[in-house]
C-alpha cells in the first residue's frame, strides 16, 4: 500500500508523515518512508527552479518510491508526483511530455492526503518563505486534483490536532478490513 501526503511547502506534511509512521509501527505495520526528495536536488529549487531541477525531483521521487515499496507493508511518501509536478507547472507551464507518465503513476497511490495551507512557511534552510509562492503552489495542487479527478482525503485546516486521527481512521479499514478502528485510538 502506498500513501502520499500532498500540499504546498511548509504546511506540515513531513511532521504528519513521521507521526503516522510512528503510530502505524506501534500497530506492527512495517512502514517505509520516502522523504521529500527536493531537499537533495543538486540544482536550484523554489522560485529559482528550472525544468531540469523539477525533472530531477520527479524522476527521483518515482525512483525512491520504486526502491522503497518492497521493503514495507505501507509506503508513506512526503509528497507525490502530483505536487512535485505543480512546482514544474509553476516554473515552466504545462509539460505535455510529462502528462502520460503522471497519468500512469497517479493510480499507484492507494491514498493521497491533501494537507491544507494554514500557515506561512518558516525558514528551515531550504524552504522558500515567499507567501504568494506558497499560495500559488497550493492553488495549482487543488486545480490539478480537480482537473484530473483524483480522489483524495482533504484534511481540514482548522483541525490540525486531529489530522493523524483522520488519516488513521481512513487507513484502518484499508490495512485491517476485518477489524474496527484501533482500540486505543478510537
């Protein structure tokens, strides 16, 4: 099973990814993580990104998913090809050559979880703190989800304290179809 957290930068995808990994491991689920690959990109990212940089990120995301999936029962991805593609859209506009690959790759996710924009980004040494850029990426992600008809779990911005519970409640019947919600988290 493969789950990806999608959304613009600085909204808590990584934190949520680690929280869910810990919760799932406590329930004996063998979890593998694919952390955000953009942080390792050798080319400029954020507002200075290029088609080459975003292509590196997209290819690396797919490669990391392929490499990590066999090692666990559940693969948690801090981003997906869709939100990474939105950074490419922002930088260079529509990319017809990427469309067939995206259309073929998106169904490999069993669940996409949209983490909403709720706070401005904070500087962490990599993340861009330009608020209009953050908003533009969030809007592109929403547009792409709608245009492509991608089913996803949309978290509520005003319910951050319960995001983990919401995702766990969604995952539980997928991971454990014969049992009710986790007894200690119901």
